[in-house]
């Protein structure tokens, strides 16, 4: 009898221990800490615990350089030009439940390393050429992605004294930050800064992205229209994927996906029957499986000559968000 009781007690404690492990595992929150180099772009993900369904509810404190997009079962938060203001803890939530926590901290990056930037036509590009000691003479060199065009941008005492080929769209600040306003598709290439004593600064590679509609972004009911999303160039073979997604009130779903190569640098989707229900589209750009850009595009829909339906250009339709 004593042996039976001991066996029963052992089984009871074993089952209780397993139950405790299950409870702990179910309440465990994934935590990650990342050190982000100053001035780089970063994308963080909030993935739904239920694949295939619209994701999370919650709230998100916005920054002016922070953007949000919901795609399939994931909410993406993109931070451009990471700085001190973006430091903090980001929580991925589902209802009142925290799924994961990401802590972002600022760090300096070796000036010899390249920083890759994706920018859509019309956006601004900010490049930080930071150093510990103040420099009076700085030069930025730009080389087009095909190496056919070269421009020297000379800076003295925080003033640009030469601005060739950029039509006055360049600005310089006291901390050696170069800003290129209203990026054009032809701006793609390499920017590199160096100082009067030939000390090298940072190197930036700019890949430009654009979306066009053919024959026009203005359509009547039943029209056929083609949307094309294209990139200026690739860094290596098969490292960029373009996805056309249809944006709805509950999120977005993929319609046309293409992995790019040296001969194909665009992805097109054909809308065969234009209507009010299919005027919101987004081109998503993935680089090495990470979302690096998304371009909302809206069609101007005319049902009658006097009625025009226009949607918001903001792509955020996510139920689930990050918050600080």
C-alpha cells in the first residue's frame, strides 16, 4: 500500500510540474534587444499568433519618421533614419496580451561600413557623415548606380559650394548631415563623404523605387489599368522581391509577387475591371526577406463624369500595432 501511495504521489507531483511548465510557457513573452546604428533604417515585425487572420489590437505612439503597414498576419513598423528619439521599448500586443517586446538602443557604426537606403520618388534622403572632431572641409562624392555619372559635392564651413546635377535639392547641416529633397529615380547610386585630411566617412547606397499607372491613374468603371512598381537597380542577384498587395479595410493581401534579377527590375499587376472596390494598392519592397519600403498607390475612380472617388494615401489599416 505504501508503494502505491508513493507512486501516486510521484505521478501527482510530475503532472503538477508539467502543468506549471505549460502555464509558464504560455505566459512567456519573447524579448529581444537590438543596437541600431545612427541614421540607418530598421523594420520591426509584430506577428499574429493566429496565422492568416488580421492581426493585433492596441495603440502606437507615432514618430514623424515612423511608418506602419499591415500585411497578411503581420504588422510592420518601419523607422527611417534611426536616432535618439526612436530609442525605447516596443511591445507587440494582441488585445490586452503582450506577445513580444523589442528594445531598440542607439549605437555608432564603423564609418567604413555601407548603409543601404531605399527611397521612393518624391521622398527625402538624409545621410549622416558623423565624426568626433569638427571638420571645416567636407566633400561628398556621388556615383550613379551604372557608374556613368559622377558628381563632387564640396562643403566648406557648413555651406555647399558646388551642387551639380541636383538642381538645388541638397542641404547641409552643422553636424555634416546631407539632405537630398524630392528624390528622383535617377538619383540612385552611391554617396560617399570624406574630409580634407582624406579621412573616409560613411558610404550610402541609394536604391530608388517608383510606381506608375498605365494608361492613367484616373479610371472609369470597367477600365483596364496596369500598375508597375520598379527599382533602379539591384545590389546582388535575387536579393529584392516586389509584391503588389490589394489594400482593404482589414489589411492587405498579395496579388502579384516577383523576385527581381539583373534583367527584370519591376513587377506589374493588371486591373481588368476598375471599380470602387479595387482602387487601393500597395507595392511592398523586400530586401533579403525584410520589408524595406512600401508605396501606397490610389487610383482616381470615376463612375460618372461628375463623381470622383479618392481614397486616403495612408497605408495603415492594421488592427495590431506597436507602442512605446
